[in-house]
């Protein structure tokens, strides 16, 4: 599937009012025309005059016959360029894409294309070669267009697609496919950067394609592409990709850390499949957050993602404990106020967070910080989560920005990326 709008025939129509500048065949030698000064063979001139006359009468079949005769008599690059110019004009009039491609190739290969047209001609030829799956030619033409200073935001997507075409889809992580994917990604990034520089917003699809290509080729920059994809389109699905990449890169994170990552999926509508919900519920269960086990399973069932048996084991374990757990929170809160350190406050805040009482949770996390003796990065992470879910975006950002190191810092950065899409 093409992921950019192809260079169209309209680009050629923009050239000098719809026709390529070329020397006139009329007898008026004093008439000046833009374009290279050519010494065209008499026999070629005669055939081209016939072609032009036929084209003016809309006899495009006759024009093409005369152009073929001109080709047979061509002896020099001057001849080839002039034939190509008339072919191009004829292709525009007849809306003949194949003839246009032939014309551009002939003109470019002659080496006589004016510098002011070389970039655009190469760009069109590159796109046509891409359409024909002639990837090597598309790369050659696209690189020539860039070298001529033509619009990088228009040419680089074609170059990227050509490299991706060469890479194919099988064995993407094996050379030479891996190298072609890397070159394609470099061109795609250049296209996005050039689009921004030109005041245009790159399509989010470009970044999603970048994620897919980098992942298939097992390239480390897949995370960068995932971040750009989320920035371009801050959807739960794109954030889910970032979260899953983080989990894969950090297989040894604790259950408590993993719970805070999965909470982000819950907050962002990034819970998509049954396994997302059951993993979340299992992490909440393993850390004793019974209220959250119930709410996550209930949510998955309400959305029709979970059936009655999915997650039933942790659900049936957690639900009977909720009433008793809740009954202890008042005394635990009082104990937290009197305690010498913040451990009771943090544990009680965890429970309130799981039950959806974000105000009390935030208050107790703040108390835990004041009293100390706790993992400050974990407390700040969870304070940020409580404030996020409670609607205090500014307070949440401040809490996450206080997280200092390690995987906790990466988790906080994921939450900050999410908050970056919200108003304060």
C-alpha cells in the first residue's frame, strides 16, 4: 500500500504552462525559447514536426508513430532530449503516464535537462519507477532529485518506499534487507523532518510504518519511532506499543513497577486484548491491591473483551477480601499519622489508589514522602498516578518529574508522555 500521495501528472503540467520549453521548429528563428540550445538532426526535426501536428489534432496514435520514427533516427543527446520534450508534451495532452515516464527518462538520460527542471523531473521519474516496482531506478532518480535541491519532503517518502521495497517483508532482520530498512527509515525520518521544516505535519502513518519496519528488522531505534508515532497520534494503541517495548527492554522489573506501567494502559485506553486485562489484574493481585483486581476485570468484562472465565482465579480470590480490607483503612490512616516513617502511609495510599479514592491516596503519598523511610521514586510515581487519575495534571507532572533513576524514571517518562497530550 502506498503511504504517501504520489507525484502526479499535474506537476508536469505546471512546467511553463503545461509544456516543456524546447526549441521551436517553426521558421521564425528570431523567436527565443527557454531551454537548452540544441543541434537536432534534420530527419528528427521532420519526424517531430509530424508528431506535433498529429498531437494538435488529438491524433495521439499518429503522434506516437511519428515519435517512434524520431527515436529510430536519433543520433545524439540533442536529438534524444528534443524527442523526449515532445514526448512529454504529448503525454500531458494525452494523459499517457507510460509515455510520460518514457519521455522523462529520455530527457534525463540525455544529460541536457535544464537545472531548474532536473529536480522536478527526477522526482516524477522516481515516483513512476516506484509505481513500476523498479526500486533501483526509483532510488537513483530520487537521490538525483535531492541532489538537485528538489523538495525533500516530497522526494524522501519515495526514496523510503523504494528502500523498503528492496528490503521486502521476509527475513527483514538479515542483511541486505536490514540495511535497506535502515536506509529507508533514514529517508522516512528525513521526510518527516523536512515536512516539519516546511510547516507541514507529517502523517502519523509514517511513524507507524517506521515502528513496523524497525521492529521487523530488529533495529534499536524502534522505540524512537514508537515515541514519534505517539507524539503524532497520541492514541492508547500507540502508547501501548511504547509500553510493550519498555517491558520487553526491561524484563526484570518488579511486579510493583509492572503494575504502574499497566496502570498507564488502563488510564489511556491502551488495554486492547484479554491478556492486557488479565496481566494487569495479576499484577494488582500479586501486590495485594484487591480493589484494582476487581475494577480491571469488571472493566474487561463490560467491554466484552473478557469472558466469565478469564481472570476468574484472581478475581475470586480478591473480591472476598475487599470488604475486610476496606474496614481496616481508617485505622491504618490513623496509624500512618503517628508512625515514625512513611511506610504505613505509603501502603495505605496504595490501597486507596486501588479503590479509586485518588484524593486520599495522594494525601497519604504526600505524607509518606514527608515522613521518609520509603522508596521515594516509587512514592513519587504513585503520587503522580493518583494525581493523574484524580484530574490534577499539573500536580501529576511535578510528581513524575521528581522520579530520579532507573526503570522508575523510565516509567515516569512514559506517564509524562501521556500527560503531554493533556491540558493542565
